[in-house]
C-alpha cells in the first residue's frame, strides 16, 4: 500500500496499492519512480515504474523467476536501498529460504543508462555460499545485505549475520567491472546490530547505520557511525522501549535516508497489542537529528 506525504511527513494519505509486491523498495532514477520487489515470499524478482509520482504504475517486469511456495527455495531480500556506483545501480539480494536455514548471497545491479524495465538490463551476481567460517567454526546464514562503497573504493555487500548471539556483520567484495562475478569473502566485522535488519547510509564522508543494538530484541532503535565500515561507535539511541515486553514490542526493519542534518526513518513497528514483535501492527515514520 503506497502512501504519500506533502508536509514533510506530518500527515499521510493513501495513493494506491501495488500487487504483487513483497519486500519492496521505492527508488527514484532519472525523474521516474521505481519499485524493486519480489512477487511473494521467495517469488519472482520484479521491477515496476510510475511516471506520475506513484498514482499509476505499469505492469511490472520479471527480472528473475523464483518459487511459488514459501517453503521452496527462491529469491529473498528486504527493502534494501539502491546504491549508484561505476555506472550501475546496486542492491543486495539472496536466494534460498528460511525453510532450509541457508541462503546464497549476491548483488543485483543494472546499467544506469539502460531501460530498467528490460530484464537484460539487470545482472545478478553468481550466487555464493563459499563464505569463510566464523571463529567458532560455524557458518551462519547471512541475509539482507547493504550494497556500499568502502573508503578504498571497493564495492561491498555488508550483511546481517543470523547467529544466536548477534554482534557480527559479514563483508563480501563485488566486482563493478564484472557484475556477474561471484562475491568474495572479505571479513567478519564486530557490529552491534547484526542480529536484525539494518540500513547503511553514507553521508558527509562517514557511514551511518540504523538498527537494533540490544540482541536478541528489537525494542531499541539506534544510530551508529563509522569512518571505515569496521569500527563502529554509538551516536545515540533513537527510540528506547527496552522497558516494554520485547516479545510484543519492536521498532525494526528500518528504511532510512539523510537530508541535511536530519535522519528520516520508516519503521516496521510492533506496539499497542501486536500479535508478536515480528508480526508488526504499525508502520511508523520518524525524524531525528544526526547529532
């Protein structure tokens, strides 16, 4: 369901509905609005567009075929941002399912000069499960990767690591000259928000991350900062509901952007009688100072 605000987020009104559209993310490219999504859980990867600011949409194009059942292997992604780099648009995507507790990792990208509604414009890097084990010998699933450019110009996929303790992120290296090539292992990073979906942002020469830093719970939403993607420091807790039952309270799966010194965040929120923390009953919109 697509909503719009014309007063900087103070009020919102209904625009339209997109169907099918699951795990979708809106982005603007060359004055057109796009939605990159999946048809259903582990379904087809879809791209659709609107030329009238979201009021009407063309029939979406299938970029890659997935599964028809949630219990079968298919495409997985969260609403991850599109990142421009070296003439292409990049975003994280994975393949497999929670049914298997296993995922293969890749980056999806498109030629920024191409027709984004044409499947041949898009490339999904060769799936990889050749990830090095952690210190304890385990290789936990890694999902919901953020495409990001490191300070040395390296294209990376910066992923949540789904182990029981949290506190880790995985960095893989992509090749912008060969976007179809398999991602390569770089390192694990000590990262306080690695147990849940987080969003990375680049702003004013630094990296910022929005997510949950009190594993395994999601009732505190925080902002962290880094100069190198490896060493992270807390800026502040944006929303702190740790006194509320974490089984029924969450501010999670943030989508965010920075404009000036203001951080805008959309949260999948569970509060006021949610079925549980995961099955959120609100979408909430927030504005915070970066300082």
